[in-house]
């Protein structure tokens, strides 16, 4: 079988356009699934994808043609290259056209010549026995555990006609664990992201779920309304990831989003919170490392195929409570007049000096709600970034520093931007998993937050 490096070189050699970018993606994945305290399935899968971006100089500008296919064999490479070239010839000039990235602008690379990295079922060597012990403990206490663990290894090989040869290996893992009472009337969820499963505390996750099921033995009905609410890191991640995905500089500059400035321009530099919140991305963040250069299979409003290979520096999106940057390409940076700040595949939030645990924040609560996770989040209004969604798998009432019971579920209506104005307390930052977005974005570290007047708009019938 042709190696991804050979595939990239062959595609570049076959190119007849003025410039060319080739991206070879190699992925392998493995998983475990369980239900009712018993492993049910496991498996391993592999995939490969080849993307060719043909760039053609024409009388009226520079056009691009993008073609991407999976499972391309050696004798199919030329067909893909020619298809990209035909698309480039037919397409109108690209508004984001600019020179390709050269070596002085490129990000760091792994060893180009090494084989594509792979995962295997062996990644669960330590995790699986710990899971078996959690099954035994759950059996002994009339609980049932459900869930899955997934791990993938993704290798990206990027080559350009300007001479770049970059590669990156990204390990991605996650665990989602759900505990239910024997009669299935009570449910609790926990999840975490990981690179290699060696840092996953299965027993600790299961013990926390057992505690929540105990809390749920007492049921309390509450009406809709605004409540002081404790958000655990997972729920904070769900809301901050949506904020991050909505922070495109061009859309803000064009007046389309919550980050648009009335009268024109963006809100970069404005205060979003009196709390000195820092929301940032860093491809070298310990435990959350990700590809350190731009990989753009096609152009969009926030990224450009011409930026492929450019280094990804750390960037503060919010600093000391102020909006510091918005996601954009080199092209949109010229339009907005803001620095070039491309997106990064991780997101971290912290409040300097905040060290409290969620338990300590519970102990300091006179009366409020404790959420555990959010679900079915959808956008209602982009101008305010108003989101709606449901609570799930446990909402609890806290009184005088103690959890006193589980309450009904709610539909919420909240803007993560507006919510930042009502942060009353933040805890220590730790790695977490955004439940709603765990299929797309797993590299997050967030603190628990205490939010004043969190809007539970209606009571939900979900159980």
C-alpha cells in the first residue's frame, strides 16, 4: 500500500496548475461499549482521505479547485488531481487568494518520514480492568453502568508546491459513563477527555455517579424561573465551545453576531465580564496538545486553504474579562484590520487565583441549583448568542451547603456571553468533556462556575 507521504509527493508531482496543496489524512480508531455492567462490543477501524487543492492563476484572478476522497489507491491519485484542476479552471476567482505559506511562517512538524501513527485495543490495557472493578461495585450496590470509551489516532500529512512538508499526530480519547438505579428511575452522567486513558480515574467517576444517584432518592418539584446555578466544568465547556465556534471575526465585522459592534466593526477590546475570565487556546497546552499548524481542507469565512501550514500560536480570545481576539484567516484579517488569529483545536478557561472545588462551591451555597450536564443545545438568536437546551441526568437543589434532592428537568434559555456578566464565583480549572459536543471537540479544560440568575425558562417533561 502506498504510504501517505508517497501519496502526497505523487499528487504534487502530477499537478499541472500554478500551485497545489495536498493533505493526506490517516486515521485509526478503537472502542469499548458496555451496558448493564457488561461489556457488549469492541472494535477497531481504519480510514484514509486525500484532499487536493489546485490553485490556478487566471486573467481575472486566482481560482481554486478542491477535491477530497476516501480510500484513494495509487492508480486513482491522478484522477483526483485532474478533477481538482478542472474545478479550479471552472471556478470564479477566490476572494481569499494569497501566496502559499513558506517555511519561515510554518508551524512545527513531526518527523515527516515516520509511518502514520496508529491506535489499537491495547490502549485500554489499564482502563478495562478498572472498568471491570466498577462493574463489580455497581452490581453489589444495585446500580447499572452504561457507556463507551473511544480512542482514535489521526495523522495529517501536508505538502505544498511551495515546499512545505508538515505532519502531525493527534491522539483523541473520551469516556462517557452513565449510572442508573436498578429500577432505571434515576440516572447520572459523567465524562472526560483523554489522550491515552492512563489518566482516567474510572473508580472516581463511578463513585461520583453513585453519590448523585443517592441525591436523587428525594424528588423535589420546582417551577421555572431564574436561579443561582452551579455549572460543573462539563456544562461550562458546552457553553464556551459554542461561544468559541461563534467567534468568527468576519461575521462579527459584517454585523452578524453578538461580537458585532453597533455601527460597524467588532467588539474586540470591550469588557464581557467583571470577573477576570481568561478563555484561550494553545496547541501546546499540557494534556490538550493538538496540531500546531493550520489544516484547511477548504476555505470558509473563518479559515483559508491558502493558510495551510501556518503556525498556530497561543491566543487569548478573552483576557481579564475583555474580548481580545476573534477567529480568522489571513484574508479576513486584512478585511477587519485585526491580527491574524486562526482557530485551534482546544479551548481552556480559567480565572486567576480561583482554586475552589465544586464540592467547596456547593458548601458555600445558601440556596441554588446544581446542574450536571446540558443537552440538545440550539441557537435561538445569533445577535445575542441566545441558546436553548435541556438539562439531563440530574439537576439538584442545594440548601445551606448541602444537596437535598433531585429536581425536575428544565429547558434553559441563556447566552454564554450574557452569562459571563453574571459569574459570581469560579473554581479551579481541570480537564473535562463537553457532553453535547463530544463528537467534535474533546480538548477542553474548564472551571466550575456559579452563575447568578441562570434562566430556567420552562419545566421539561424529560426524565
